[in-house]
C-alpha cells in the first residue's frame, strides 16, 4: 500500500484518515456478507405486499392521489395561497367530487333495481327464443328424430314380450293376495284406526329470540367499516404527503441515492411527471369515451344512460378488460328492454366504434410515449397486481408499474425493471442487426433496415448500423467466441442484406430529383461532360470474410455515387493470387479493415499492389471505433498516391477527389 503524506495535517485529520483506511475493507466485507440475492429480496417484497395488503393498498392509493393533486397544490401555493389552505382545499374538493360521483352511481343503481321487474316479460321471451333455436328445427334434426322413432318402433314389440315373460307370477294364487299395508279395523265400533308410520319425520319448529340492536348494527355496519376506514386512511395520508412533500423527498433521496443526488432527484421528478400525465391523460380519454357512451345510450333508448356512461369512465382505468366490462351491462339491459334484437345491435356498434376511436386516435394523440411501458409489460403488470391486491391492484397496475420503470431507469440497482417493463429498445440498432446476422436471417434484417431508412439515409445506415454490426462480429472473433461457420454466416447475411438494399433510394433524393424535373421541364438535357473522378474502383477486404462484407458495403456506396465497382475477396490479394488480379482500367482500389491491429498486414499489402501497378490509387480504410488513433504514417509511409482513411466518409471523399 503506498504511503501517504500526512505533513501539514492536524492530528485529528490524520486519525480520521488512518481509521478510514484500516476499517474500510472490513466495512465493505461486512456489507458484502449481509447482501441477499436479488431473488430472495423480490420474493420477500411480493410476500409483504400480498400479506400486508391492508396496509399497502391505502398507501398506494394515497401516493397516486398525491402525484395527481400535487400540481394543483403547487400552483395555488405559487399564487401566494398558504400551503395548509391549498392542501386542505384541493383534497376536500377532490374527495367531494369523488363522493358526488359515487352518490350518482348509487342512485342510478337504485332506480335500475326498481325497474328490473318490468323487464321480466322481454327476458322470458328472449329465453324462449333461444331455447327454440337450440331445440332445432332443421332438416338434420328432423331426420335424426325420424330415425330415432323407427328404432323405437322396431324394438318395441321385443321389449313388450320380454316384459310379460319376466313379470308373469309363478303361483296363480299370488294374483289374489291382499295387500299387507291396510288400515286395521277397530273391533269395538267398527271404525278404522290409522297406524302412524314410525319412519315418518316429525316437524320441529325452531324459534329465535328477538334480534339485539347491537347485533343489527354489526350486521349492517360491519361490511362498511373497512371501506370507510380505508377512505379515512387515504385522506389523512394524502394530506400528510402533500404537507410534508419536500421532507419526504429528502428522506427518499437519503435512503436511495444520497451519493448521487442529481440522479435521484431526476428519478423523483420523472416519476411524478409520468404518473401525473398518465392519470390526467387517462381521465381525459375516459371522459371522451364515457360521455359519448351516455349520450349514445340515451338516444338508443337504454335505461339509466348516465349510470353506464359514468361506469365506463371508471372501468376504462382497468387495462384491456375495462371497456369489455363497461359494455357488458348495457348489452344485457338491451336484451331485457327491447322485444327484438336491434337495440342489442346498436348498443354493440356504439361501444365498438367509440373504442376504436379511443384506441387509434385519442390514445396515440394524448399518450405518445408518456408512460414508458411496453404493451406486454402492461398486460403482465395487470395480472401480477391483480393477483396481489385483487380488483384494486388491477386499477392501480399501470401507474404503479410506471413508478417501477422510472426507478429502474434512473437507479442502477433496479435497471432490470426498465429492461423488463420499459418500451425503449434494449438493444441498439447495430446489436439488433448483429443478432439477426448471427441467426442467418437477412430478410428480417432488411425489414428493420427499411424501418430505419424511413427517417435516415442509406449512407447513415451503412456507417452507423451495418459497419458497427460487423465490428461487433470482429470483436467476438478476436475474443475467440465466434467460430468459422458462424463468421461465414454473418458475412454472407450481410452481403445478402446489401443486395436487398441495392435498389433502395433515399426518399429525400427522390424528392429533390422530382423537384428539379418539375422546376426545369423545358430545358433539354445537356451533354454529360467527362468526369474527373475515376471510373472503375476495386473494393476488397483486408484479411478476412468480415472484411470482405465491409468491402461490399463500401462498393454499394460507391455504386450509388455512379462508380463502376468490382468487389473482390481478401484471398485475391494474397501473394499467391495477386498476380492473377486484373487491374487494367482500374483507377483506384479501396481496402477495408475492421481490425485496427492489422497495420503490418496493410503495409505489406500496399507493397504487393505497388509491384503490380505503380500508378493505381490505393485507399486503406480502417473502420474500427479506435481507427482515429491508428498512425496512418506507419501504413502509408512515403508510398506515392496512397491514402489512409479512418471513416467511410473520408474514404468516399478521397475517391471522388
């Protein structure tokens, strides 16, 4: 351990430094020993949420309401309203609105319950119609019944004969035998006495004492105690969180990330913003869905349309199945109200049309990527939270999962949450392309490339995605984890990808050409002047099949710049084969290297080419990430008409010059 210079320090400072250096390893070792595996921690958290749901459900509701009401409190406080008054007024207003909403729903349900008996006749008529349809009057059913009667007629005579033979008495006197169970006759007055069956049960009447007032109160008020207690806890916790918001934020920062206050503060701000925007946008979408539902049901003639519109607003907070549940009750009511079937058709059409509008227009317009959740994550979160907390968990699943994703996005310990639940791609475009090249699927790689090319040029795709994907393969080859068959598969798939994109043209270039043709329609095309740039270019790989694939990419770029390109492999540049290489009419040769440690190989390759042709232009291109650190003078040296390029753009410029 290097010695430290303690000169100029006080004895107390020296003691602190010495104590820190002595005890720090022990502290780290102790922390390492007490650290539990992540699986154990996750199981413990899920078990606590499941078994202590009575505690955590009110806290979760209060947290989400705090996120939703916090902007209103902040706005009032900035307008010089005292914080306590702002918090109390906002909370009271919010819960009054919720209470009015619940009161209207309960009153509408009461009216519906009173009117249900009047729909009995229509319900019975629908049931009879369905039963008649199920009984079957088709030709197949009638034919089946006819064959059944034939079988019964054929077997009836045999059954009658067997029955007579089996039931014939053995002794004729048995037919005249009197029944044993007759009433006895009283010898005194000749009246008959009724004998009581000993096996007949005797009715017993049980009488209960009159109900106690306390038991009646417990019977009716007992089921209401827990919901009222939960509501009270939520109100108190919301007020406390809004009043002590800054203090709770500081304590959370100290608990989670005091060493990185900037990141933790960003996480809290991002979580509050995402959850608040989600709740606000979801409320707007639900209202835009529920209000037309209520109006449409009123026009159709469904009873209590206000009730169904308000339930649609609430139930649409439930992901996926909420609109289905909201549509179920009006559909059932349409069967009871209408003697026919048209009311059912119009009700179903109303829900389907409005749901399509909400999913395809309203949600993309208002949501965008504000939640940061993938569709699979929303579905899995709904299943998990429903299993843990029941229906309340289903309603809270999306905002709670948003908080988890934000936590994983900003806190390194929980990064796996962002990977599992987030909507952002976890693999970069070069990594995605490399994965598809490894699997030998150039067609899927082409589809992804066309999606990328909708907003980028072909040159950007080749330089930012295709070549970096080959660099990943070259890195794996250098580590010894990419064998020859898979390396060949990657190289061939890249060649197929370039061929699939050879006819693709940038949309911006096509628009520019169309504008030029429209702006200059009457001008005759001028005679094309002779170009100073070389006509024929050879694009070759340096020392491997991955380099050959990179050379094919360079050749495609040169062809788009109106060059005539010949693609050759690295084998044709070997010492035994270079004499067979045809260089007649070739103006330049571009050699591609992905491995930046191939400096000596590139230098000797230049000498071999110069022995064949002293005037040809040679461009040595190193496309690695650290190509800028390569000393080009060691490769080119004093060789005339030889250029070193560390990027594709520089190589194209040198060739065009």
